[in-house]
C-alpha cells in the first residue's frame, strides 16, 4: 500500500494520463513510462453525467498491470456508492470533485486504504475545499474546465482545454490554505512541453500531463524531458 511519505519522496513529479496512449498497445506504452522513470499513471474516469464524455471504469483500471502507482481521478456524479469499487480495482490514489455531490465529506471518509484527493474546477471558489482539508492528502487544482455549460450552476464553468490564466493565483491560494498540513498540491490540465517549465515554477508537487507525453512519436523521451524539467528546481 502506498503511503503519503513514499509519494512525497517522489515529488515533484508528473502523473501521466493513460487515456491519450495507444490503447491497443497499452502494455508497451506503460513499459515506456516505466523505463522513463515515471512513478504515477493517471486514469480519468468520466461518466457522461458530471462531464460530457464517457471513458473507463474499474475493470479497465484493474486490468492495467504495472508497478506504477494508479492515480484515479473520478469525474463522476454522486460517487459515494462507487468509490469502493475503484479501491478494489487497485487504485492507489482516488481523487473526487468537490462539485460531484452536495456533500463530498462522506465520500472522502468512505475511502480507505488509498491516498485521498479533492479536486475543483476553475470556476469553483477555492474556499469550497477548506472544510475538507483535514480529510485529504492531495488538493488538485484543475487548470482546464471539464464541465459543460448546463452544469454552470454548480461548476460555474464551461468546456475548455486551454490552461486557465487564473491557475497561478489559485495554486498560490491553495498553498496558503494548506498551510502546515501534510497535503500535496497537484495541477491538472493543459500541460504541454512548451509550458511545463513555467507550470513547474508555480510549485505544484504533482503535474498531470497526457497528450504531451503520448504524442505518437517519443513517449519515453517526452516523459523523461518532463520529469527532468519538474525535478530540476524550475
């Protein structure tokens, strides 16, 4: 079982989104990440309700055989009755969204045996996570907007893949809110080779990236480059 201390020892680092890999050759793609020194593989679980897309579920996560830590990001509506299936599927980290339920505190308290994360969309006030900080080990600041306009009443957002200009300020605010708590800070979305150095300067412990690694050309080289940038003290 992964511990927070062991994860902290690997930081700063990247978590590589698997859905942008060549899924027909997934074993080979993951081997390239292992060879590059990647420690975390990121699974974006989307249900077609909380976000417009549908992606994967527990069977897929369980089927992925790797020593890498499985970083599972649940973009699903009302996750309370579902989170245990992801733990059983082998998740090492499970992140839920503050917007995914009227009260996510019971969801976090239901998670056992994993590192717990709380995520929030760019349009959600950072203060929304403050009552939850004693129940999590990771705070995930989304730098893109994953939710459709019709959910704006809850998310105050729109669909976007652009790295939001508000992200640096939100990361600084999150760091201040975390204070002396033993919590890692993560940024997710819009991370490319041409902006990862700038993003690394913002001080996140974990940077989630996907298509910038799995570009169909050199996944191992891309991952090594990004690990080098993040670990170089930028």
